[in-house]
C-alpha cells in the first residue's frame, strides 16, 4: 500500500474504530468508486446527532486533529461547531481531513446515506457516495475545481455503466 493510501486508510480506520457514522465524499470517494482523479484530503459528512458527534470528537482527538487555518494556534474542533452546517478543514497526524456539515444544496448525512454504496477500504466497509450523486453535487456547487473534474467523473460513470451492462448480459 502506498503512503497516501495508508494515510487515508488510517484516518478512516480511526473513524470506524470510534464507531463514527459518516459518508465518504469528495475525491477519495471518487477514487474508491473508480475515478482516476488525484486528491489530497479525506472528506466526510458525519451524522450530526449528539452521540455521533461525541464519537467523532474522540476520533479527532485520537487523530490529533487541528484546524488547518493558523495551525500554530492548535485549535481543536468542538462539538458545538461540529453540530452545525459548516466545513471543518483539519489536519491530522495522517494527513488532511475535511469534516463537512453539508455538501451541495443542503445535503447532510440524512440526505446522503441512501445515495451510498458500501465499499471495502482497507479491512472494513464504509458508505461511499455514489458517483452519480458526486456528479450532481459538483454540478450544484459549480466551483471551478468541481467543474474541472466533472468530465472525468462523467466518463468514469459511463465506463462503469457499460461494464455493468456487459456483465448483466453475460449473466454475471
């Protein structure tokens, strides 16, 4: 396993060990779904109930998570902040982790969980946002970096659909 994959796996394993309920979104989710994109951080949308946020706080402490903005302050995320809709851009001892309250047009954990596939990452399974929904979210926000990756995501989805059709045709 390469170093980047090991870092991603370590972050996700820590979240799983603490029983944090979350959906994997963003670039790592696209890679897990089969897209040939580069990414530098793990993006998650956690369930924002009090118990899950308490587990998330414990996992973030285990990861030595701090806000990336003005890292010299070594500010830790709080439950009060994580219960909101905001984005929390963190650094951990394993690399960047973005904890997002919502993505796109108000899509929180509750609106995303039914748009996931259980995918094996390392030695465990996690809910990963389906490529179709990732495309829809990127179209909603329309930021330049999102528009830039859309052709790659659309082509990947097209290839995956063709493979699925061929597999069904063969009876597999």
